[in-house]
């Protein structure tokens, strides 16, 4: 989380310019690999599920799976106002690419998209979209779940929960499992 102190410093001195990796005008950051039909995006704009799916459609795909991770209105019985995400894009995109390439090869996918939103994500809006396509549904379902979990475990994106009562808390996605339970050994 080396960029958090710098971001906090920027917030305390609004006259200083933002570093490029925190400046929304330098986004979206996109990587595509047409050979493997991989599309990766970090963006400050709302995610569009229809556009996400267009990247994975293929005549050879019998299955197209889309996952949207959205901001919910409570966390551990505390009302959530919004989430805010930050990232170090060079590392995040490198990690996303590695995850995507491995998933395409392991599951014989015809396409894969990973999109993550940065900045403020209000309740009900998507922060992550993962779309996969394959010849058959078993591979698509398995790959979608695997890609999501690997992104949460290893992509350099950090989340700040902002509560209605004014409280704020930085979290790493890897702190919770797929059921929302705290993973043993993680800080909360």
C-alpha cells in the first residue's frame, strides 16, 4: 500500500498536482491481447456490462459468463455510503494480465475481460466486471470464479469503505473470502 500515504498527502494539500497514477484524466488504462482475446481495463467511469460482454462474444463460444461485483449498502451491519478504490496501474495491469493469460490457457477460453473501476463507486454500482467465454459452460463458470478470486487475492487495488456515520476504513480485497468471511491471518 505504498501509494496510500501519498494519496492522503494529496488530499491534505489540494494545490499539489496528483501523480499520474491517481489522476482520473489519465484513464482508462487498457491492455488488449487480440491473440488470446483478452481485454483488461482500469477506469474511473461506470462499468457497462453490455460493452463488457461484446469483448468476449465469439462464434465458437457456447457459454458467456458475466460477473459484476457491486457496492452493497451495509458491511458488518454498518450502513455504507460508498466505496472508493485506488491502484498502482503498472503493477495492477501486470497482475491482471498474468491472471488472464493463465485462465485462458488453463480453461481453453475464447475470451476474457477484467475491468475494475477506481475512485468512488456508489452503492448499487459495479466496481469489477469479469466476462469469460468458452465452448462449454463448465469451463466458463470455473474460469469466472477463479479469475475473480485471483484478482481479489493478488491485484494491486485497494478499497476504502466509507460509512454513513462518517467512518472510513482501508481494506485489501484478499481479507475476505467468497462468503464475506474474514480470512484467518488477515488484518481487518
